[in-house]
């Protein structure tokens, strides 16, 4: 535990690099290094056995210069204020990179949701909103689901907030069920957004993706949709996929529907008929055109980065590549689509959900796809142009775009 990097210090170091390149004013740099606002709460909840348990909760509003804060709420036993601060900072940069009129925030409750009953989870969700609701609202801060929180939890939270206001306020939270003002296209938005930026990367690299090979690490929400949409939208031939137990390889390509069915019945992608079982380490170093990490953080490190043979590395997962690996990939000409660009489709459709709630008018799915494509494409090109202009890797370039946009808003408001 002692040697673990503090995630917030990590987020601050990433900002420091951007600040130095941008020659940011020292006062501005100091302001952007810290959250603007934090609320720490104690939540007494009546448990099913009649006792009262007190949970600790947080909401961090990192920066709202560009608009109301946006960011998920996590229910996790190892939640800490520093994790929430780091995630709130990353949301600030992600929303700015996508040019959404939003700031960044994040929330969390220290709890073990897997050991709680549905009733206990509902009482905890409502207790959180009763305490934190005073700093939430469509014009202030709009949470969303994150680790171990889902559409049902968002529905309870929205209902509690609406009860506090005395009228329906669907725009206070996103990731709601469709029947309560959720948006079409939210379920596959992360993977779909990733496909749009892979398409743009291929264009600038002069690669025709049709029939080209791809490998996907992780076969959950992000990985499964990436398989399906990679084939459908880009014509990619996905030759390898994996989950926590291991992976499979098939030179002829894998049918997404059949692999999903196999995983649903056996619990894993392993032992899929006609395929060779491979390890997760082997999958990462396959000779494929596109590699999509869609599982965990720290998968591509200084140990295996030099063996990555893919031309495009599309980070659907959060933090799959370490800083040391980044330098090696850049030197070797691997084109990295950094996580806070590649997986930003989710927050973008969350923003669309909020806009539709404000209108009380809902878009057909084609309109969501079209608007998502425009946002992702514009963000890709903003990053790419910055990378060319400063001669830096894509991740640093994405920070430069995001930090300069937030700094400009802070400056124009006259805060610094
Ligand atoms: P998920 O829980 O649905 O799926 C995770 C998958 O990873 C599972 O198939 C699991 O078996 C696999 N996995 C776990 N450990 C593994 C290992 N050691 N090697 C290979 N595979 C392993 O999660 P998800 O929603 O698909 O999220 C995946 C990643 O994408 C996370 O980093 C998440 O933060 C990021 N992400 C997801 C979304 C989203 O909308 N789902 C949005 C932004 C970012």
C-alpha cells in the first residue's frame, strides 16, 4: 500500500507537464492543481437487521469555469477522497477536450454494495442525495453512474432530489432508465465513440481499416460493443478477444454474436470452438492493426510496450498504459488514442441526456449517433493538431487542448 502512487498526485503531475508546455501563469497553474469545492458527508442508514450504519460520502467539484460539474458516483469499499479528487480532475479535462459546456466533478461512498440488500442500497442512495443534493442540480452539478452504481440507483437519486425540490428534475442526473428520461444510445456510447476516433486516426495515418485485424482485451460492456461495432462500423476483423480468465485467437476472425453467446453460457470467452486459447499477455503483443484495451489499468507497461505491434492503440479502458510505456510507444510509432478521448463517448451521450431533459423532447437514436460522431471527430482533430504543433505525443496533446480551454474560461471570468 505504501508504495502505491496517490492518484491525485498523479493527476497533478499530468497537469504540471501541460502547464509547463503551455507556459501557464503560476497563479492559474496553482488554481487548476486543486479542486474548487468538496463536500464530505456522514450518512446514517437503517440496515435490514435494524441497526444503523454510518457511511462516509464525498462530492468533489473540481472546476466549474466552463459549466456545471459532471461526473459519476462510485460505491466502493476502497473509495478515498484522493481517488475522487483525481477522477474529478480527469472529468474536468475530459469534458473540456470534448468541448462540452461542463466542468468536472466526481462523487463516492465508502461501502460494499455487493454485500448490501436492494433496500439498503436504496436507503443509502437517498441518504447521499439528501446530504449532497444542496450542491447538485442541472445548473450546478450533474452526477451519473460509475463503479457499482447503475440506472436503478440513478432513478432513486433523481426521485429523492425531485422530492426535495417538490417537482420532477430529471436533468439532475444522467444514466437514468429510458422511462425516466434516459437517452437512446447510452448503452453502447463508449465503444461507439471509440470507433469514431479509430476511424479518424486511420484517415490521418492513411490506413484503410476494412478487413484489417484487431484484438480486444476485456469482454464486458466496452469490449463486447467494441467487437460488434468494430466489425459493423469499421469493417475490422477481430481476431482475438479476452476476459479475466484468458483469451482466444482465430485467424479467420470472430463472430461477435457467437462469442457473446458463448461467454453468456460458459462465463468466459475461453475454449470457443475453432479457436486457440491465448493469455492476456499474448493478446497484447499480437501482430494486429488495432489493439483495444477495454479491461483494466496498467496493462501496457515499460516491460511489454516495445513488443506492441499494433499501429493504433485505442484505450477504451481507463489508464491501461503507464507513463513509462507512453514514451516507448511514441518512439516506436504506435498511434495512441488516449483514454480521456477514446472512451469519452459515454460522458458525451450523458451530456446529450441532460440537454434532452432540459428540452423535455427526446431525439431519435440516429440523431444521437450523428451528434456523438461530430463531437468525437472534432475532439480527435483538436488533439491531433496540437500534437503536430507542439511535437508531443497524443496524450500530452489532449491535455494541452483541455487545460488551455479551462484556463481560458477561468481567465475570461476574471478568476485569475
Ligand atoms: P465490465 O466490468 O463490463 O467489463 C470488464 C471486462 O474486463 C470483463 O470482461 C472482465 O472479465 C475483463 N477483465 C477483468 N480483468 C481482466 C484481466 N486481467 N485481463 C483481461 N480482461 C480482464 O467493464 P466495462 O464497463 O466494460 O469497462 C471496462 C473499462 O472501460 C474500464 O477501464 C472502464 O473504466 C472503462 N470505461 C467504460 C465505460 C463504459 O461506459 N462502460 C466508460 C468509460 C470507461
